[in-house]
């Protein structure tokens, strides 16, 4: 029952352990939401708008309601009549004219107007999925089509179709940061000015598990229980309570089972969540819905989609004097808090990154279009910000004829400057950026590059190298976490956390942290998440789970050991100061008299030791890294292949090495996907989503690059949490995109295009690269804003 | 003429009979009436491979096979590998050892594709592994550890150290 200290130590933090999640998952015994079924359940199918912008003139549902198996058909008007409120609009931001940020009311089912292709209009409930689909296919909605606009630049043009009347320019919100005058002066005096127009293209997060929602109401208590694939169960509970009538928070329970990938797409409440909950309440039967992949591509949140003009001013020695950015981010048709904060605030927090840049001038705009709503996708603003500065740094190096690493070296914030307050007012607690880059250069054999390039050339390939040195912000701005611990006489310690597993192995990492304190084998720890009746909190996003959730577990575990020591002292009738704890047992120092932790629990009222501990970390963490990529380009076809990728990552103390490495490498493949093949495209004329299936949206596949060299430098533990940990989940994605693109630009620049190669835009398809090489045709600037 | 058909086939070595519509997909038959939810639905266009099962030794996408097409055939799903005492198969153990799964949603499909390959090529080369897994998407792992797991399982079978 209790292991030796040595045995427990094999499983504590810093060790590679088999994940506790794997026993069920690898046997095909995962409990994903759609795996559940309830007797008497209704299947829900949504009828969605085929138009990007239209008025709903009429809906004929009588025929549908008469179809076999159909129990209910719910319209947007039904929800309005029932008092279901729209999802909360963006708050806390302003338009350029000072009025509050603009947004259309986003209803669970569209009412009177539809604003993007795929917006849900009807919910059809039937006994079987086939019956619900048949009825949905027969639905007749009379739309009066209206002009639409999908691209940010088109939306800003004079006379563009308006998303809402209150914003004739389609601007939802604007934020200025920095000092425009000081910046202008810096540019005037600068020896070098670098300008890049950048399109950070729209992406679909595409977790392999589509969203799934189930709802049922207890007929006696009226209590609503939801099961869904979500990263933030408490947020969902709060949204349901806020938006559905007569539903106080204690009348809602949200449960989350296994989640097949989230990546930010499964953070906020969706219209479908509200509609399914409402359907369960009005039909009195359990309701289930699983998104089809087309629905995910058209109606689940997209990420990125921001067009920027970015400028760097440098002195003659390559010291950066100022950074100026003017950007226009697509919010989609419904500007929500997340979709606006990401480009206007969260990303910009790290725009100056690891460099000591004294002056900034940011003019950041959120623009509405008739497209899917935007939200968080792995990195959420930080990839966009880091992409800009890293593209600028490589361009500056090219202009100044400096090695890209040397240019960065001249601009790093030094350790002696820590804690460092950046021009956005964010304070980095620690970081050794030059040290990390030096390790990265060594790992990548930076010095040996020329020989490899010559070899590539002999094989008829162009070779390029790209560097990204960067940091990122983590934490989600919520630093408090509650953890409960229950020790029971059957020999288990149950730790309940409000962070949420979605594949990142957080249960294993939390268990390892518990093992550090309890000094028992890993299999004695049970981690419980995903039940709003048991615990509430912000959930998992922004790479916060390990450092906020993990710190809270460590605190709660320590409080449990301390509390149990007092119980032991009573049981042993010895002073507390004489009672020691090791390997699951309390003993009186200098004797062999003692009592086991689990036996002690059995003797307590309720036969358990229960601790409820809320604690907070001191602030966000700033993980950082150096990612170096080498590519080969086939000049005959334009195909780009990643052929080498090395990274050194500072994530503070590493709790679970294999898991952390999996986060970096898996995230990097997503970043490579953005660089080379992924893009959500709309037809400008009709607003149709052109990349609505996995045949059209190009995902990285098994034959992509896999030989990552990934290292961690643990020399700089975080100073604002008790476990010294920095977040890791998004770091790989943030670093990979600029590293890959810088490498391709390098290959083409070296092949004779020079700085003209910097006009390349993502994704770097073979066609674009071939046109650049064979025809010197480069894309026009995407920044078509006056 | 009734739309319902009686079909008999084996699932994981066990004979089953099912009465179902001609339009029922094998995926839905497995997940629904047969209660085998280990096989997953990830897309509508047979691209993602999360639904992969093995039918008469071939990896197939069960979202694109009708249940009635399996009459008289042997279907094996991810649940089929479990030993009675719960011991993991070599491939399952390799996935755990190599950190070859994160969210686990694509894993059953990956395992079935690997199993079908193993049936044909006990010691596959890396290009053969990549070819066998080409129809299976993963968004979490970046594939490195999945390929490593398949290689480790093959090495373990051959008796050489992983």
C-alpha cells in the first residue's frame, strides 16, 4: 500500500512516467461525449444558413413537425419568445469614435438575420439521427439574400456591405498602444527602416473529435445536466445559467468526459450548447448532438486572420529603436470578447518579445465580416505577434547584412534587466534569452549550415534556414485555483482540480506533483476533473493548467500532509513537532511508533481526510525558446520540405518531460501546418466557405517532418509560482511558423530574389513558391487599407 | 420490401447478428447497437481515419462501409485486442511507452491501420508504415511518437530490443 521513498521518487515530477490517462484510451475505452447514450434520447440536427448574409423572410416548420419521428422543431423566434438571451457581445473595448465596441447580437438560433454561411437557424429533434436528418433536409427557409463581405480589406472599403447598422465602417473595436510621436521621431532618425505587409491567414483548429453536446433535465428537480467536449466546464455552466431563463447556477451541472483535442476551439459556449440545453428543457427528453466535420469547419471558431503593416526602425548597429504596427483583424460576423481581445490586447502584450525595444506605436483594429466567428486557436494572438517581429528581424538582418542570430543577440533583453517591463506594461519575471539562443544554435549545428546548403545544392535543391527567438505570455489572466484532496482508507488519494484534460496529459502531471508531496506511488493518486458540482474554475486555456493548476495541487497536497500530521499527533499522542512524514506514514521521530496515512484517514469522521484549498500564483509566466528550421525547396515544383528542426525551450522546471516534449513537437507540427498548407478560404462573391472538408483544408499528415531535436533548459525557473514552472502547450506552435517561413524566405532570397522574397505569404504552397522562383511573380501586398 | 436486413458477421471473434437498415454505416452499427464506442467518427468524407477498423484483414474506413457489406466477414475493432487479464498488446504497450497518444481520439484508427499492416508485413519499413498511416490524421502528436510506437511494436515482436 505505501511505497518506499525511492519507489515514489521514480514517479515524481521530472520523471518520465507512463501517463495515467493511457490505460483507458489505449484500450479504446475512452469516454468521449458522443460515446454516451441515454434511453429515450432525441437526436438534434441543425439546419444552417446557406447564405453569408440574408434576412429570414419565413420559415415553414409545420411540414417538418409532421415527419416521422420528429418531436420538435425550434426556431430563433421560439428562443426569443422563451426568453433565451443572445451570447454576450464584446465588452470593454471602444470603436475609433469612442463609442462602445460594436457587435451583432449572436443568438443560439438566428432570428430575422443570418450573418455567415453555417450559422444555425433551426434545431430539429427526432427519435433517430436518420429521421432528424431527413427532416432537416426537408426544411424550407425563405431567405432574402443580402450583399456580403468576407475579407477585412473589402469590409473596410467605402460602400462595403455592413454587418450591423451601428458600425458603417465595419470596425468593431480599435486600440492604440504606445507613443505615436516618439515612434515617428525614432523612424525619422533611424539608419534603417524595415516594412513588411503580413497576412496571418485564417485557420481552423480542427481537433479530430468534433464538438458533441448532451443535455438532460431531471424531471423531479428540474436540474439540467450537460455533457460536452469542452475545455472550460464552469464557463459553460455560467453561460447556460446566464442565457437560459429560470436557471440559477445551482440548477446546472456540467460534466466533461474525455476530450479529443481542444486547441482553444472548445473554450467558450457555443450557440449549439444553448440550443441543445433549451431543447432538453422544452421536450423533457435527453438531447444529443455531434457536429459533422462540415459544421466544425463552418461554425466552430476560427483562429488568426489578421492583416498587418509592420515596421521596424534600427540604428546603424542593428539596435531596434521602435516597432510600429497597424493591423486589421477579422472578428467574423459576431465580435465576442475573446475574438477582439486576442488581436487587440493579448497578442500585442508580447509584440516586442525578447527584445529591448523602447518605443512602440500600435494601431490595432477588429473588423466585422460575414464569416464564422473568430476565437482562440493555439497561441491566440501570440503566434500573430511573434510572427510579425520574427519576420521583421530576419528582414532587418538581410538588409543590414548581419547574421540573423547576431542581430538578435544585439537586441536581447539581458538577465540583468529582469524583472523587465515591456512597452505594453507587461512584466517578465525572468528569462535568459541569449543563453537559450546559444544552446539552440549549438543544437542546430548552426555553424555547419553552409556545408549542408552546398550538399542540398548538389542534389538540385535550394536550402534555407530560419530562426525564431521568442517568448510568450501564459495564464489566461486567471491565477487562482481551488483543489480538493480526499484521502481514503482504501489507499487512494483523490485530487480534484478545475483545469481540464484534453489530451495534454495534465492529470498525469498533477499526479506527479502530488507524488512529490505525498511520497506514494503514482497509482495511489486519482485525478478528477470535469464536474462543476465538484469544483469550479477558469479551466484549461492559455497554457495555464500546469503552473496554476499544478501550483494549487502542490499547495493543497502540502496542506493535507500538514493537516494529517496534526491528526496523527492526536492519534499517536505525541507533539506535532515530533511527528515526521515519509512514504505514506507518520512516525514519532526516533521511534518506530507510527500510523499510516490511509489508516489515519479511516479513523476520521466520515472515514476520510478532506482538504479544500484555494491558492493563487503570482502572475503570468513567460516561456521562451529558440527554434531553428532548415528547409529544402525543389525549384522545379516549388515544393517545400522541412529537413531539420531544432529547438531549445525554457519552460522553467519540467514536470513531465515526455509530455512537455509532446506538446512542443505536436504544437510545432501545427505551426508548420500554418506555414505550409493550412488556410480557411471564402469565396469573396458569395461568402461560401471553400475549405469546408478535410479534402480541401490541408492538414499535416504522417509523412511530414518528424525528426525534431527538442531540448529544455531548466536554468531559469519561474519566480512567481511555487513550482517554478512556465506554461508549454502553445510554445511549439508559436515558434514553428516564423522559423519555417523565415527558412523558405532565406532559401529564395539566397537563390537570387533577395529581399523581394519577403513578399511571400502563408501558406507557402508549391504554386506560390514556384511562381516566385520561375517567374519572379510574388503576391501583391495584402494590406489594401488606406 | 422491408428496408431492414438481417446480417451475420463476426466482431472481434464473436458471432453477431444484426437487424438493420441497408443504409446503416458499419461505424454506426458498431457504435450503436453493438455498443463498441472505441471506433470514432471524425469527419464526413473518409479523410480522417478515426473510424478505421479491420475487415477480413484489410484496414477500412467504417464511415464508408455499409453494415450489410460485412455479412459473413470478420470485423475487428480496437476493443478486440484486449487480453482477458487486461494485459496490453505489444502495440498498445508501445503506444504507452512512446507517448504515442495525447487525446486518444485518433488512436483506435491508428492502431487498426497498424494492425492491418502487421498482418501483411510483420517487419515494416518506415516508408511502409507511413503508407499504412497516410489515411489517419492526428492533430495532437505531430505523428513522431505514433510512428515510433509502430516501429517499437514490430521490433518487440521480432525479439530485438525496442
